[in-house]
C-alpha cells in the first residue's frame, strides 16, 4: 500500500519530538449493506473507507492522528503535527523494516465483492419468506445484508511491517409479531469471518423461523414477575452476560487504570469453581477472529478464568506497558479513525458437565432466559443490565410459560460466584461490541448456565 | 481534489453511465480530543477527515455509495456502486430531489473564538478537571475520565437540479467521571457538557458536580419492589427522549413502527408537555439552515400542551402524506442514506426549580441515571425496563441513595403521567448527540423492582 521509504520517513517524523514508538495503520475497506423491509429492497449502499492512522508513544503518553489523504506530503505533515503534542528530543534514530508473513487461518472462498447484488438479495428473500410465512401474527420482517472487505497494513518503529485482509459477512433478521396494539420483535444475526460461502453453511430459513417463533411467543406472553430469584441463561447469545458483566472488566483498558473490579486479583477466586472462561481470536472463521490484531500481534487463545481462578487479562501494547505485561493479541479498532485498545474477540464460558435438560429438571422456580437482548456495564463497579429478549418461567422442573419485558441487573463479580450449574452445550452468537476503539465484531458464547439468584426487573409484582 | 471539482467529475461520469438526477452530500471535519490521566496527557487524537455520500437515480430507482478519498478510483466506485444498488431496489417509494429554495434561514452555530482556543489551553483545562475532581472529596480514588474535545464540520450538498448549499458548525465538549471509594464500596459519578462558547467550561464546577454525585451514592441500597411516584432528573428524561425520538418520525409512522400513527391532533401527553424541534437555536449542536436533502429548516412544536401537532418529515414521507417536508431529512453521516431525525429537540421547561420539584414529589424516588436504554427499551411498543439508581425521598427530602433497582413502564404512558415540569432544561453532551434537551419532571408512577 505505502512504499517502505514513505513508511520509514513518516515513522521517523512521528518520533522527532521524543516519542519512543510509532505506528502506521492503513486501511482500505469496501463494504456493502442492503436493507429489505417486507420483502422489498429499500436501500443498498456500497462504501469505501480509506485512511491512515498514526500513533506515537512517549512512555505512557499516546498521541493519535488520522487522515484520508495518504500522499507523502500530507502524511509527513500529519506525523509532525501529532509529534508536536509531545515535547522532547529524538530517541529513535533509524528504523529497519522487516516484512512479516502471517498465517492466514480464516480462509475465504467466495469474496463478497465478486458476488453480484442480486445474489445477495436472493439470500435476503429466502430469510424474509421463511420468517414472514411462519405465522399469521408476523406483521413485519426486516432483513439487512452486510459484507465488509478490509485490507490493512501495519508498520511500526520496531520494524514490524505486515498486512492482513479481513472479510466478514452477516445477515440480520428482525421479525415483528403483532397482536392488537402490541408488537414484539426478535432479532437473529448470524455472521462469520468468511465470504459469501457463509450461506452454504448456515440454514437461513431455519434461523429466520427461529426469529419469527421468538417474536410470536413473546407477543403472546405475560409480563415477567419482578424480584430476586434464580435465573437459567441459555447457551449461544446468552454469553452476552459474561461479555458485558465480566469481559469488559478483564480488558486492560479498565484494569491498567485500576478502574475494574478484577484489577489486582490474578490468582484469586473470582468465580464459582465450575466456571472456566476463554477469549480466543484464533478460531478459524469465527466472527471475532483475525489473523493478527490491529497492532500486528498474532491472535491466540487466552484463558481468563480457570476453575473459578482469575488467570489473565486481555492486553494491548500501551496498557501492557502500564501493567508490565505482554500484549495478548487483543488489540482492536473499528477503523483507522480509532487508536486500538484491548478488546474482546470470541469470548465464552467453556462447556461444563450438566445437560440443559438436567438444569431445568433440577430447578424448582426460575426465569429461563432463552434469548438475551443487549446490555451494558459500568466496568468500574461491575454493575450491569441486560434485557431478556425471550424468557420463560420454570416451575417444578418444567418450562411453564413464556414471559416478556424482563431485565436482569446485578454485579458481574457476584453473578460469577453464584453460577451453580454449567451445561455441556457450548455455542456462540454474534454481536457488535461498542467501546473506546469503536464498534467491532465479537462472538459471545456459553453453555446453558444457572445462577442461584439475580434481580429481575419487570412490570409485574413478584409471584 | 477539492469537493466542488470532485462533484463535477462525478456528475460528468454519472451522466456518461446513464444516471439521471445525482446528488453529493459531503462532510469535511476537524477534530481534536484530549484525555488526561494522572496528570499526563493519556490520549491526544487529532484528525482531518472528509467523506462524500452519493445518490443517484437510475431507471427510476435510487442507489447509494460513499467514499472517503476524493480520487479517480472513488469517482468510478461511486458511479458504479450507486448504479448497481439502484438496480436491486424494489421499494415503490417516490424519492424526490430538491431543487433548492429562494430563502434559507440565518443560523449561527460557528464560533470563530472557539477555534482560537489552543491545544495547550485544552490540555490545561483537562488537567484542571482531574485536579479539581481529586480536590473535591478526599475519598476520590480515581478520576477515570477527564476529557475535552473540539470539532468543526462543514456540510455541503449539491445536486444536478441546481441545489448547492453549505454550512459550518463548531463545538466543544467535556466529560469528567470520578470514582469515590469508602469501605470497599465504589461509586462513580460523571458530568458532561457541550457548548461552542469556551466560557461555559468551568472545570471546578463540573468536577464538583461529578464527585458530589458519586459521594452522594455511597451506602446506597435497593428499595422494596412496587409502584413509586418518580422524579426523573433532566438527563434521564433526555435519555428517554433520545431513545424514543423515532416514534415522532413519519417514516416510522408510515411503516407501522410507531404507535403515534393516526394520533395527529389528539392529546398524547399531559397538557404540561410541549415538545419543540428547533433547528434555528443559536449555537445549538444540531442547528442548521437546511436539512439532509437541502430543504430549508424551521422551528415547530411537535407536541403543544399535550396535543400531537406534527410528525417529522423528509421529502419522501411528506409526499406520501400529502404535506410539506418539515425539514427533518437527516444524514447521520455522509455514509448514511436519507432518514429522519429531530434537530435541537427539547421539552419546554416549566417554572419549578429542582429543589421545589423534590418538595413537590413528597415521597417517592428520584432517578438520576438509567442504564441499558439501547437494549431495555423498545421504541415500537414504548415498553422499557431499565437498570436505574437515584435517591429515596420522604417528606420532600432526600432520605438515602438507592441502587440495584430497575424501573419499568411505557413511554406513551409516561408522557400522559407527567405531573410537574422543572425549569432546569439542559441539552446533552457527546454521546447524546448534544441535540436533545429536557428539564426534570415528575411522573405519577413507574414499576420499580428491587427487593
């Protein structure tokens, strides 16, 4: 993308005022998004994101600048402007670049850019038809199609020079069910780090019917009872609870500044002993996987919690400096417009020993959250909130009835200790995670788990 | 190349490719954001960015494309991309381009003095924020955010019907958040502000408010579940307004995604409630003389004394309803297709000060923060169930802090249940778009889940 000569000159310019490390991140991304409502294509947008981000460190200080104009002249100007935010004399005199080859473990067979818009629309129509025809109460179906083809080039003053290409494909299915004046919607969003061959591997119709089923069930459901009682959280997207309530607190972004409840707790018991949790950016073709992270480090499997004991954090280069620890391949950013920081990739609670049926059969009374909605957390206090997208009441070992409108609140650190059953049915779901370095694709996951007690918010008084 | 030259090239290439009407919407911006941590500049990000959104009619349908670099490759990519996308559109919606108007309102939203504030002065200010936060209370264990930012942006729109307009705006924002620790208990409090007058940025005042709030929440506990009369602080009301703003969009109404369908002229809120959309507000974060389609903007009551007066329209929805566009076509960015959104959108303040509202509440809950509005609120049904915290009020006085609760209800019911409106109108900071404003208000009841 950029010549070695320009890269070296720009990095040296960035280091002219005493910086001890500089990095260039260049991106050229083509993306497609198409939206369909009620079977009709409403909009299609093709876009090209293009630019360069330049980062400089001086000790723990960090300066970041970005631009769309990648001429040598402008890059030199931006590098010097960024450098002007630091004060000192040059420490790095010369840079020798070494091209690094990365193992590409996320094979792509059908590049989305080579697939016509009409074929993409065909997939959307299949999803639409399956959901729309599922039940007479389905009043609207909205489908979104997305693909992203991101080429990146990363070089730094330690001599690293590497490039990578990330191709991701995703389908969003939103089904709305109506009954009288009431409406309930359900969303499914299967996606992978792969090309258009995704649609040979997933059953689009079945996923669309599942969304429709969920919306219909909820529109006919009563409101959830509020109060403190046991909660069973199902596998797959249920892992968003771990992602929000614990994962964010294990990112070096919060840990390095002591702004996390998990700071300083390595080696201590932070969860029930049946809980083991992992972040793994090296799973072939998973939604949150990358061959390398956005600082050029290889992604890998990082054990966060093992049998209840805190084993590790997710660490980027700058926070690694602050913490005196090695980066873990977790540095990510939405685009060149963001400085990278420690983020999750594919994060999940590992499989345990119980079956889902056993968990339900052994429960006297609980909320069964079959499908979680989104949530958020304050990493400083660990306080979280989640919406339950599809819930049921379990009574005397059986699923009794669907309930809607439930919210789960609590503290991540408390919940981890209160997990008393872990299922064997680990599965993952796809999400977009928003944080300091923008919105990035991330897998969440877990088997079915049971929490002895959580605060359930809802519109109805406790039963 | 310059955006005007680029426009000419794209229109030329588009004509050769058989495109009919074409439109360019370009944004160029300059940003600086600074964050201080432990007396050092922890993050310093500066950027000069640009981007061009392109839409064009081909065989009667509209296709979109965007690019961030104004080179020959982008000219080709925009024309071919928009043409390919036009060919997959099924929607029968009639899209009209706007030829421009004789007159546009005069709007002031660019303050040249703000541009003159040096990076050094901003760094000093951020350091001051952190220092003042630590000074405000000895229990402050960490100031996890002490940040300030500046942004200026110019929007430019031109089409083949002759429309050509541009407008510049600038503003600064600041955010401070502190953790207060006592007996292993940690509480956080934050404050943000958006303005394009540097004089509005008072580090001490902002830090004191943030820390004071965190400290006031120490030893919070939950409350008994049940229905409570509630005072929603201005920033919580703002969150509700921002979360449910889409129900006022004619697009949502026409698609059956707003329960306000068919309610024009009806009493949808308490007579105390007047909701205003004011694009002409001086120095407002969303002030603009023209909207995302180049239509002149105007100020209007969306709700007047409880009565629903209008939906928010762009040209497409207006045509469908046989009315005039309200000038609310929006482009969330140059990458976005044309949608609808409010501009400076606020509830008209009442007479009562905050203290008077607390007395007026008598007994009930004050909610000062809600969490999870992006997931726990459903704009279609109006239902919400959100994590919350605040204070328990007894005999018109704050009795103690409250946390670990959820509040649940319905937005449309909440509008009807407004019993009192405060005078403390304040617009939001970054992340809230800066363009939504509200005073504090009292509502009859919300369902609270606690113990």
